[in-house]
């Protein structure tokens, strides 16, 4: 029973995060002139996803400051996932929140953190996403900034793992999505924020 307690608490905390995620998304969307109401089906999907990931965090991190960091990162990433998937915009407030979380918990020793590796990861991830825009590829500015923040939070090695994971998720999405022919899907601008958010959370859980 004692071994199950962190998992159950993590799952309960993850489910509870759905409320602040909904509120934060509403505030950020209203600020930008978008409809702020979250559809009921999306809210239930959000609850289920956060419950599952919260349970995993409780299992692997337990009642520690690392666990707290991962929960807060999950909160921020869930907001970025929903807003970009729904409206194709990533608020700067969420990018800044990721940078602050990584810096605060990193400098206090709560997570594995090396400032030079983080800065290098930020630069490399920024370049990886910025370069395609120089060759006429459609890459959103929000995606570039979120990728840079991801690199800072994960460091160089973790950032590269996350980029690879994101690429795999995008490929799977393109192959599975049946709403349009494959050649057209490959030419359509895909919101990268959701895939970046998932990769950031997964690699953070595994490496930090």
C-alpha cells in the first residue's frame, strides 16, 4: 500500500491540474481575442491524460522537489499543448514559465541541471527549428521559442532526444491522419507545440 500511495497521489494531483489548466488557457486565450471555453470532450481527455501522467510522476519521482517540478512542468506543457492544438499559437507566458521553472529548480539542485549544457541546448534547439524558416519552410515563431525553452530545460542531450521524439510523433501523426491525402498532409503546416510539449514532459520524466 505504501508503494501505491505516491502513484495514487500523483494521479489525483494530475487530475486536479485540469482545473488550473482550463483556467489558465481561458485567461491566455481571452487575452488574445480567442474563444476561451474548452469543449467538454477536450476537458475529459485532459483529465484522463493528466491523471495518467501524474501517476507516472508519482511513481518515478514520489514526494520530492523533483516531483513538484515535473507536476508544474506538466501544468505548463498541458496549456501549451491545448492552446497550440486549438488555435495554433503558443503564448510567450508559457515559454517564460518553462525557462523560470528550469532555472529555479535547477539552481536549487532539485533537478539535474548544468547551466552551460542548458544554454547550449537552448541554442541548438533554437537553431534546429529556426533554420528551416530560412529555406521557406513554415515554422511558427512560437514553435521556435518553445523548442529553445525545451532545450534549456533539458540540456543539450535531453533536448536532442526530445527533438527526435517530437519528430517521431509528427511522423506518426502525418501517417495516421486521414482527413486529407498524404502529399497534401506533408505540405500542410502542422502545429508543433503539442508534440514539443509531449516530448518535453516525457524526456523530463526520464532524465531530470
